[in-house]
């Protein structure tokens, strides 16, 4: 295929070639790449649970009892007691009647949206919604309409304009946005979905384990649990493991079990992963100080940067520092890497032109002293 060489050459020329680094070691927020140690600001293991002894023990015990592979799709080999238990726990955690586990967040969004929507339907998606939500919309064949980021008034105008032009409508948003670290106006979206008689799917990938009194997510904190029809959450970020789920009422879950191809046609997650997921839910309940410390540290870091005049967005553990041009983002990330921080530049086309940024992903492993030092090093790098 002629295009393969051509498109790769173009990528290289634009300086946008993606590379995958080999991590030789990862412990307590420090990663080793090519023999060099870095303080890691790229990980979504927000609560540090990927190294929690309870998750490791649960995974090991499950392998010894059940073996390494699940053997088949859930519909063929049946649910192991573990799968059933994690779905019950996830439903309780999210405050919904039932939950259905998917093999990843990406698969969940593809599977949920393509099962729920079809050609006669419309999907209203926040302009910054994650690729998996957009891919799910495309796979469904529904008409996709984007609304301005976190702008319920714009969504309202679109809903009013389109009223009557579709069979069903689905509103789709992330709750905490992965590249901006800000929060969707969930309460307002719930009001709109009620007023215009649509459904609402909330992707809690970056909020699960972190927000709300029980740490279940932003829907809990915003009082939007009942109002959101489907809450998608992942085990792969703050929960330190892998996999995802949709939490919803019984009818929706029954429907997805029957019509969601991403669930039906894929082998179930391995027992060790499911057991670790269950253990992670228990740790979130038992160790609320992890999310409290993380939020305090995130506030500290963000306020320190703002105080020094930097263009920082959001209000969560994701702290994006906008630097402008792609070039500048690459150069400053390199300079910070030389100082021992693993920080990655986020560039166009992942974010709009002129909004290239350094994305600091804070975790429970980072302490105040490290963040204070990082602020000073950012100053040294960006002030020149
Ligand atoms: C990471 C992410 C996903 C995908 O989840 P995986 O479990 O990594 O496949 C989905 N939605 C959002 C918003 C994400 O950030």
C-alpha cells in the first residue's frame, strides 16, 4: 500500500512521529527509561493502587484458584463467581441497579454507544469527548453533533434546533476531561436531558475512585447519579488495574448483555484482573485519605503555578499547563525530562493549535516537596 510510506513520511516531517518508550522499572511513582530514573507525571494510576499489596494478593490468589485465562466469552462459558461479584460491587459503588463489565474503557464506549444508537438517532457529544466515545458514535451510524466544550447553552440550542428530527437522542460527555482536567456541568446536562427527553452517557474514566463522598466519581459529587442513564467507569486508571463497566438500570444492562457486540464477541477478562478490580473497589472504600491527599496536592500545585502567572486549566488531579506552539511544548518537556521529570507534551492534533501543553498527571505518590521543587524547575525552564 503506497499510502503507508507516504503518511509515515508526512508524520516524520511534521515532527509528530509517535514513539513508545520502554519502561524498565516502575515503583512508587518513579519510572526508569534507558537506565535513567524519572519522577513520573504521565501515569493515570492516580491513587497508586497499581502497586497496592491487596490488589496483588487478590490477583495471585485468583490465578491459583481459577487459572490465568477466562476461557471464553461470558455468554459461552458463563460468569465466574468473580465476574458476578465485581459487577454487583460496581453497581453498588456507582449507585445504579446493575453493571456490565467490558474488557476496557475503549471497548465499553464502542459497545455501549453502538448498541444503543442507530441510523435514525442523534448523538450530541462534547467537543472534547474522548476518541472512544466518538468511535462508538461512528460505529453506531447515528448522526453525530458536537457541542462546545462544557457549554450547556450551546447544547440547548442544538437540542432545540434538532427536536423532532430523530428517533432517539443521546448526550455524551466525559465527567473529568482527560486533556483539560476540568469537570463537566453534570447537573445542567441532567436538566437538559430531562427537558428534551434524551439519554445521558457519562464517561467517568478520570473521575472514578476520586470524587464524591464515596469516591465513586463526579456524578456522585454532582448529585447526577440518578439523572445520568449510563455511567461508564474504568478500572484502568485510578483503580490501578484493567477493564471497565457500564452502570445503569436493569433494563439497560439486560439490553447491553443481549445487543452489545463488544461484550458478546470478546473473551472475558482474566480472573486475576477481575479479582484485582474487586480489591481496588474495597481499597477505595477503605482508604479515602488517598483521594484526599491527591486532591490537596493537586490544588497546591495548580495554585502555585497560577500564582506565578502560568496558563493552567482545570480543577482536578490533571494539571495542563498551556505553552502555545507544538515546538515549545516539545522543548520544555525535554528540558523537564533532563531535570528528571517524566512529563509529556500534548500537541496538535490531540489538542487545538496554539494550545499545546504539558500535561501533569498527579498521583498519590507525589509529595508536597517534590511538587514544590517541580514548580521551581518549571519556572527555570519556561521563564527563559
Ligand atoms: C482512558 C479513557 C478511556 C479508555 O479506557 P481504557 O480502559 O484505557 O480502554 C475511555 N474514556 C476516557 C475519557 C479515557 O480517558
